[in-house]
C-alpha cells in the first residue's frame, strides 16, 4: 500500500512548478524533494510562495478543483494604492480576464509583510509608490491575481502565495520544504 506524502514547499521566484524544464530553467528537481510527489496546482515562474506537493491523487483533485472552493491567500505588491472603489470591484467579482469573469474575492490593503528579499529584486521606481494587497480567492486561473490587479489599473510587481487553506508559509524560507499532514491544509 502506498504511503501518502504531503509536502509544504516555499517555491522561490524563478522556479518552475515541475521537475523538468529547458536547459537553463530552474525546476523543483534542485530541491531534493521526495521523488514520488508532484505539485498540487501551479504557481507561475514569476511568483513565489506556498506550493503543496503530494502523491495522493484524490487529495490533489480535492485541493485543486474549482468546486472545492479551497481559499488561497496571496500577497501582491502593486503599483500605487488602489482606491476602495477599485478594491470593491475585485470583491464583487466579474473582472474580465481573457474570456472568463472572476468570482468575488476577499481583498484588503495590508502593511508591507516581512518577507525574504527576492532575487532578483523587483524594479524600483522612485516616482511610483507601491502598496500591498491581501487577496483570498477560491479559484486559480492562469496568472489570475496579476490580471485582476492589472484590470483595476494596479499592476502586480511581486506576488507571494501565503496560504492554501489552513497551511501557510510561516516558518519556511524560499527553497525550504517540510512534510505535513493533509489535515494541516483542509
């Protein structure tokens, strides 16, 4: 009988959420993860943060299927500070990205979180201030947070997935992983 494994991994910026890639790509293979696990969902190369890996296909489906409505929490550093009206547009949903209308989400301005430095750092513009948003979504379309913030006129500069369900990045550093129990997530 297969022993199921559940891994919480802090995916660094610039790493693909797969074990193979092109010649110069950074992949999950460089982090000494157990060989039988695979990513439950995606986190694009330009984003960083929590990635769950498992060899439990049923759990993977429960975690990633849109009908599960499992909340994922993102911290997004955006250009300028969005008005409450723009944040309300995200809360109501219906932001059009490609041929899809987003579901309502939870969003609020937050103080700058304490995070490890990103390598490379985000581009700095002296005349354009930034702010941080916390967004909680129950869906996960390709580059959705980036497209949502761009649609309200506040492009994302840095994106960190802080939590999936009850599991978060606390006590993890970029590139670090720990074995967890699935009950810690759901």
